[in-house]
């Protein structure tokens, strides 16, 4: 694994100001750090996680389904709501985050 393939680092930075849960913030930050060249082993040490957990988190965030993963981390039961998360990936982060927040608040 080297660098992000699906999501741009700047987009992830935008998400940082929109999320509320610490786990979501940690997932975004470690993914950004990974894109900056910090290896999964070192990130695992920083965050007190296994290397496999870090790699899984990065893969989940750096995917076409990253908005669904962020929603899940924010407390949304993504399987129970009728939201086109894949389409939200193409929308401005603020707009996508608003939809995620609306569903997280209703859970």
C-alpha cells in the first residue's frame, strides 16, 4: 500500500471539519498520514492498533464507498437507511456531511 487511490487527501481534510465522532476523526487522520508517506506499521504504533486494523481502515476510507464508511463511523446504520452514499461521494463534502449528520441524529 502506498498513497491513496480513490479519494484525494484534500477531500478527506474537508471531512475532518464535518465529522463528530473521535473514531471517524482518527480514521481520516491516519488515512491522510498514510497518504503523506507514514507506513501502516508506524501508524499502528501511533494509534495503538494492529497493522491489519490500520490497513483495513485505510482501505475502507480510500474506496468508492468512503462516504458510507464515514457514515458508519458516525453512527449511521447504512444498511437500514435508503441513502445513495455512492452518489454523495460526488457531492461537495458539506452537503454529503449534512446528509450523514441527519441520519446519525435520527438513529
